[in-house]
């Protein structure tokens, strides 16, 4: 293509036609919109301000400065009263549902924005104890459905009014004020109360008229409404006071309706007057004598009295022992059994019981009572029947880190601590026992006041062990049976009933022992040499090695014994031979002497002859 140059060497720009893309710096509408979106000024789910440009019989047309105008149904702009809240030319907050629905449109919603605004108002009112407005829309199960600025709330029957509502339908469609008592935005759940505002109005009364009542004065009024925490009493036309449930009677009041009903006329005392808030507090029990003033004289500590169970709790029960005086029987004071799981089934409100007064606190108006104190004390009975060192049998009722709990006499428990289960491996030895197993124990200690009994199982071995030690000296032979292999250190040996022994690995053989099981096996019986006494663990230390040495020495002595006897026999024979030769020499000498004597006699006789 030929290019024409100007005198200045510049190439002229190509002519542009209408509708061609601008090559200047001015952005297009699409670019502006993209920039508008990228700045975060609009996003899906966000709110924008839109202007109403047109209206039909079904839709409002809104311009929010997006790609295109949007149509929103008319019903999204209708208030709870049925009125249209906008008209052409008005600006309104709406939510952007989508930036582009695929058809070049950006759908908008007024309902979602109103809902979010309403939630903010409800949340603020709930946190500040404020008031919210709403229209009672329809009846539902358990109450009414209330529309509070496009948020559906629930109004329970019990929170509709202070007084019973005779015709609930009369409230339908009416706008009322409420207090939010419970909200959960995640679940879109709101519970409102109309009664709370009415009670507040009744408590505040008429401006300036509450100051006309003097504290301490007695008045007569009419019960107008019963609530859970008391009753509203009209003491003058339009002036109400609250009679709290705790000020109705010196006795415990379970339900207000048990004492009074709406319409009853009662005498009350003005307890407190709050002129600023216009509130009046009333009392009825103050017209009666306070039973706590004389209860310490009527029921001194240590006395026994019959009472009536009024309330059952997890930690005990309340027993009324006089007109308006109740005491607590703690669960630990119901039964002598440390853990009586069935005590709650034995008592119920209205049950008459005998109790002992354990403690009285007049300032705090509290009395501690006990039922087990009116029954024989099994701890004292046990202490009278048994002494330290006695043997006693019981059933294991529980096992925990503290040891074995053993039930004695069916009422009380003693404790075998892990250290008193066995002389070696107390915690491991506990695994050999189970709940419900009968065991024999030795009494180590009895503490009646603290209700504790210390027991021991390993101490059962002491008597037999002492007898064994007295009858077997160190170095003596004892017979026993291999009980088990005690790890790599040796083997446990049974030397008799309740007499334990231990065979160290170093005392098994004169040669080095690597594996104990190669030399001894559980159940094998053998003879051992007693080499020591382990006083701490109350067991005998025995040796197979020493037994082997003893046997070898015996065999050596036995082998040398025939040689010794043969030498002695030869010596004896030699002595006998020598003795015999001596006797023969003596006989020869004697015969010679006899012959000489005979010869001599002959000579003598010859001479005589």
C-alpha cells in the first residue's frame, strides 16, 4: 500500500467512520462498567441504590447504573400494612442478585434488602432491650406468626398478654409492640413477647401516683394477673404492684395459683416504692409472724422432729418441720450407706419423715437436717463388734484409683488401698479382683467420727509368714512350687499357704542364666535353700544354686566314705592280728615255764627221794 508523507514527514491518520471503535483515551460503557465492578462498588449479594424509572401493573423498573435496567415485582415494595412504599422517581436500596444472568441483565431484589435491614433493627433492639414493631399475621401452632419488617417472628400463647386472652382472633392483623426475647439469625428464628411490655407498663404504673403510697403501709388490693414469678395486684384504679412469689408465704410456694386466683381480694404490705420507675413491691407474708424468730427454741440442735418432704433435688430434699420453716436433708445425710443410689425412690413430696436438727443458721435462715441420725449408727455397731487386727469378710462394691471398696455388714464400706492389696505390685494385684467378689480382709483402722475403715488383704499373710520364719532358719531347706515368672528378675515361689518366696535369676544356677523359662516352669515343685528374708515385701529369698551346691557336697562326702571305712577295717584287722600273735607268744612262754616247773619238780623230788 502506498503511503503519502507530509512535508513534516508525518503520516496522516486514517479517516474514522461513524460507529467505529474510538482510538482516543475515552473509555467505552463496558469499560466503565467493568471498572465500576472491579472497584468493589457493586457485587453479588451487595446492596446498591436504584431509581424507580417506570411502573406497570406487575413490575417496577429500576435503574441501578448497571448493564441494564431491572424489573422487580410490585409485591416486594408493599409494606405490612398493604401500602406501596415507593413511586416513580424515588430512590430505594436493593440487593444485586447477579451481575449477569446470561441474558445481559442484572436481577435486583427489594425483599432481601428489607429483610437484612429488619434483622439489623431486631438485633439492635434485642441487644439494647428495645422495642420492635410488627403485625400479628396469622395463628400457628402454639401461638401467632408476627411479621416484623419482612422477618417472620413467633409469638407464643404464654407471651401474648398478662391476662388470659379470651378471643385470640381479635389481635389478628393488628400492629403491636414487642420485645425480642430470643433470636437466631442463622436459623431465621425470632421469638417475641408482648406480655413483657405490658408487665413493664403495669410495674411502672401511672406517672407520679406511686409516690402516694408509703412503704410499710397496709393496703387491700385485687389480684389482676397471675405470672410465674408472682401476681399483679391492683391497689388503686390503674395502679399495680408486684407481689413476688417469695413474699407470698413463709412456706415455699411451688405455684402462685395454689394460693390465689385472678379476682381475689387480698391484704398486702407496701415493701418498696421506686418513684423514678413508678414501681411498687408488695408483700403478704410480712403480715404473719416470722417462724424463724423462734425456730431455734422450738427445734434446738440435736432434737428429733417429724416433718414433711416438700421438694426433691439432685443433692437432697427439703423437709418442712414447722409452719414456714424448711430444712435441707443433704443426700449424704439420708442413709448411712456412702452411696445409696435408691434413696430418691424412697421419698417423694408429701412423705412424712423423722429428722434430726444438725445445724441452724438464723442469719441465713437455713437449717441442716439428717435422716440417718435417727437410725442406728452402723459405724458404732461395727466398732463395738470388731477391733484392729480382726479378720472380716465383705463384698467389693467399687474399684477405682483409691483402691477396693468393700461393703461390710451390708451398710458401710471399708477401703483397701492399692498398697495394702499385695506386698508387691499393689495396682497390678487389683486387677485380679472384680466388683461383687467376696474377699477376706484384715481391719487396719476404725474411725467412727470420720466414718472410715481401713482394710488390708496382704496382711492376711503376716501370721503364716511369721510362723514360717520361726520354723525355718537361713540355710535350711524348704520345699515350694514355682508360681510364675516375675519378668527377667526371677520367679515367684509358693512356700506354703500365704507364704511367698522369690527366686532371683542369679540364684537359679551356677552358670549364667539368660532365659529363666529354660530352667524353671510354673507349677514345678522343688527344694530350695532359704538364703534371706525380705522384710519390706514379707517374702523369703530362696536359692536353687545353693541347693545344687549342698547336693554336690553331700555326694562328695558319700563318695569318700567307703575308703575311710576300709582303712579303719584294715587297721582293725591288723590290730587283731598283732594281738593274736601276742597271745601266742604268751602261750609258748607259759608252756616253757610249765615244763621247767615240771622238771624242777622232778629234781626236787629226786632230791627228796
